[in-house]
C-alpha cells in the first residue's frame, strides 16, 4: 500500500497541472459512484496530501478525496497495460489524470463539507513534536509499531516506514508504548521524520515489477527500496551487526526487525 512518501511524491508530481478546469469526468468503474454532472466544470485550485489520502481542492470549496489503498496510482498518462486498469480519468483543460487501480480497492469521494476522515498528527508537520509523540505512546500498552500505524494517532506512516524508523531508533517493535523512555521517544520521533524525508527524496519505495506496484505520476520507480535495512529482509544479515533479520506477525501484518540492534 502506498504510504506517506509515495503519496507526497504523487501530489508533488501532479501539482504543476493546477489550477485547472475539469472538462470531462470519465468514470469507468461503477463502484466509484460519483455525481459526474456536478463535478464537470468544477475548477481544481490545487492538490495536497492528507495522511494517506490525495485531496483535489476545488474552487467551490468542495473536494475530491482519493484513497489509493493496495494498488492505486494517479498518473498523467497510461501504458496500454495500465489503461486496462484505469477506473477513472480526469480530463482537464491542462492535461489528464488517470486513476489506475488493478485490485479495484481504492476510493474516490466527492466531499462538499471539508475533509471527511479523522486523522492524527502528520509526522512532517510542526505539530508532530517529540512531546506529542510521547503523549501518544506513553498512554498506551499497545506495541510501539502498532501505535505508529494508527492513522487516528499519526497520519501517513505505514508498515514499511514504521519498521525502518524503529530499526534506526533501536526500538523493538513489540515494546509497549508506555515502556519507552524519554530518550527512546526522542529517538523514535527523529527516526520517523528522517526515514519519511529520505524516502520522499528518493521518490518512495517500489518493491516489485507488476502493474500493481507503486510508480510515480510519470511512471518512474521509487528508489528507497535500495536503502531498506529490515523491511522485506527476513532471514538476511542485518546491515549493521550481521544478525539475521527476523520476521514476525503483528496485527495481521509482517514486522521485520533485528533482535540484536533493537531492544
């Protein structure tokens, strides 16, 4: 699933298209129940990322809110293979935006009254301070990795970047949040920010070659997969100490960590 760095890369890749008027809205998947007649002729003022959502801000005050889920992408143009999976096409007076989604799990909402989903602090915003993270983790007995993935507490962090941040911070992902010391909270806070900013600089993470795998708005692969320390490396030697990276299950998801470097 695309996480904060991939969504930020997509938003930045599309922002040069706006402002723009929607000349036609081509809905190819009936699951996307959108009021086409209301949306056509709306003007898009700009685009932004909110957590794991992409928001097209309309001049009318309304918005189109896109959640890419497992395999969704927003691209300027499609290959023949991608065209097969395009569920929606925004025809603008300055170009096109295709919503490509092979698994058809993504959503597009036309919202008339603000952003409809409750989200926690964005880890790249100024409000996401060490003190804010401390309040989140110290009030819970849930594992620290689970807390980092809770979108109502911290918006945008997903499985890949939570694992990588905890490795950099030297924190065992199974540790209860309330057990972290002030120093450990500070290290986790710094690691989360650093990993996300580094991943954005490398245009996100592309783990495979299929049409379902993440690409940027012009079809480019991410590059952060070359810098992963633990995620997807179960059984391989830790790049720092040589111990075999372990893979466990937490809340139905794979967690990767180094049992020697993370305590």
